[in-house]
């Protein structure tokens, strides 16, 4: 399978550029190429496109490889840069690589071009990964610094033996010491013995178990007791550069303790008063609670029943619309071919009869698949469509689909299928592709005037299958186009036509699952064109 490669060629010789392209295609690449000869052209190309690699001749009439290299660097780009020249000497080539070129290949030795490109693409990917990792690390470090600066608590790191490795005191931390006073000292030299012993004990526990340790302590200050809470964690569990140490976060909780004590006292008083005042009302309150609970239960049951009834009615309506919209074509196929078999079986050959039976079986299978999708839609589960790509013959698929849908057409509206270019292998989900094309073709027929044509074109371009479906119908207003792919939404000028508003929502979801795109161009009264682009060979995501 060809690999897409975007190549910017700095070369004044079109013949030499053609030789490079031939080598790329021979190596299994499908190149998208732009050739430039001047600094202005290269600057415009770098600004207007994304490129995977740059191949540059060393010397051009008005430009050269070193100037091209500097131009790329000035724009902040890090692309693989390979010099492909016919007259460069080894010393000049080495100087160019020192200036930033990644490799050089002689034009008479283009066999080296593919290995050089593959190597430089791998190294460029490695450089991108390293830059991303470095950026993530810097972001993490900056975030940690911001968090630490915003915490109003005392924080310090201590080793396993209790030595201070780092210290960031809060403004009101006791005892009042600075960072330079404690670094390198043991906690027993700074804090009271009982507090230091507790910190050492819980630090050992945090380092051995990896679990956060929390404890509280008190110290006297100005004839009052100050309460502190300490949280100790292993620095290996947080993004701290000091390994094998414990991080302690000390918070003054004296105010909280006082508030808790006052609240506890107030609660005790209130509880006593409440108990005294509610003793006589206990039975009444219980009866009221029972009545309220029973009423709430009944109201909840009624609301639930009404909601379920409304939902069931809505689902029933949507189901009926979906059956009408989606089953018409396969039922028409079944009726058409059974009529042929019933009324003209003697004129049909055995091969033709088998073919018609096969078409009937295929239509029945499609109805089974559609019924499964209807059930999914009925559960509001459109976003969970399965995606199972497999090899598919697009020409035969489109021809058969057009034949099936054409049988259900009315008002002498016809579908004109046009195959542009040669066919190639494709790997798509046939079921989802049928959803996409059958919905778009059916809509095109439905909204077209009598005796008109719907043009259905298929082409392959740049690794994608391109489907164009154009009608001459009523068109879509700009306001409706903004909400065209919303489930159950229908255009203002389509309210009199049958439909559920689910078809285009399924089309959009099926297109997204193929990692494709869908574009609509339309004006009221001038028809509508849908353009769907799907990758030709898409593997199922893991």
C-alpha cells in the first residue's frame, strides 16, 4: 500500500525533479510535490502547506541549498533537509551538514535517496517526540512550582534520619525560623522532642508503606496552645525531584479547632432544646414525614409513567417513520423481482432466476440490517454504530445500489451513475457505506422535480474515494445547512415531505467512522450537491 509523502523540492531542473519522483514512487511512496526555484516561492510554500521533507539542489540560478536551509530555520521549522546535487564536493557537503543539512545524495546515485529519506523521517519523528516530552516536563515543573507557591502551609522535605533537605515556612509557623536556619539540621534540633519524634516516626511509615500519614500536635505559645495538622507523603508519589525523602505539609488548625469546639458546644445546647421541644411532636412529625414521603413517591411514579409514555409514543412515531423511509427500497426490490419471477419465469434463464433470487435475498438481508439499525436509533444510540471495514468492489457496489434505489423512484426521476477514472482496491464498511449513499440518493430522488436526473459520480483522488451526488431539487436554506446533520432535524422547506430527520445524522456518523468528510453546497430552488470523501483503505481502529 502506498504511503502518502508531502515533498517540497528546491530544484530548477524539472527533469531532475521527475527522476526524484520516480525513485519515491518506486519505494512505495505516493508523493504530493511542489517544486520551487526561488526564496519567495519557497517561503510561500512553507507558509501555505505542511511538508514532510525538503529535497534541495545545492546550487540554483537565483537560490541555493544553504539559503533554503536558513529560510526553513527562520520560520521555526524542523523538517528533514536532504541536499540532492550533481556537482557538490565532499568538503562542501560536509560543510552543508554542519550548517544543518541532514544528508546529501548525488544525482547520479539516486539509489541512496530512499534510505536517506526513511532514516531522516524516523529521526525527525524522534525529535518531535523529544520536544513534546521536554515541553510536558517543563509544563509539569511549572505547574508544581505554581501549586507549591500557592499553598499557604509550611512544607519541608526530610531524609530518612530526619535531616531537613528543603524548607518553605508559612508566615505564622512556630518556631519562627528561616530556610537557612534549618537546612542540614535534624528535626530534633528545631522542633520540640515529642513533635520531632512523631514526625520522624510517621515519615518512616510513609517511606516504607507509600501511604499518606496524618497526625496532629500541639505546642504552647503565649500561654495558649496552638494546634497543627501534619500530612507526610513519600516524594516518589509526587513530582518532587528529591528522591528517597518524605514531604511534610504542616497547617495551623488552631482556628478550626476553636471553631469545632464552639460548634460542638452550640450543637449540644441545640440538641437539648430540640429534644425538649420535639418530644410532644414526635408522632405528628412521623405522620407528616410518612404522608410527604408517600406523596413524593406517588408523584415520582406518575412523572416516571408520563415520561415513559411520552418516550414510547415518540419512539413509536420515529420507528414508523424509519420503517417508511428505510424499508421502501428493499421492499421494492423484493416486489419487483418476485413479480418478474412470478409472471415471466418461463422466459427467464436459470442464471437470471438465480440472479433475481440473489437480489431478493440481498434485499431481505438489508431489511434485517436496517431493522437492527432502527432498534439502535429507537434507543437513541446512533453514536454507537459498529465499524467493520472489509475489501469492497466500489464499482459493483454502486451499480447495484443505483439499480435497487432506481426501482423505487417515482415521477420518472432517474439516477445517472458516472465512474471517473480507473477502479482500485478499497477497504470500507459496506453496511455504513450503504447508509451513506442510500440516504443521500433516496433524498436526492425524493426532493427532485419530475422527469429530472440525479447525477451520482464516483472517483478516486489522493488515496480517497470521492462520491458526488447532485440533484435539481428544492435545495436547502443556509440556516438549515447549519443544523443539517442534527438528529431529527428537518429543513423548513421539507416539512411537507415524509421523513424522520435521522438519515443525514446517520450519514454524518457513518462518514466520521470512516474518518472521512462530507460537504454540502446548496441554494433554495437550485438543487443540492453532497460530496463525501472516504479513505480508500482504512483499517479498523484498535
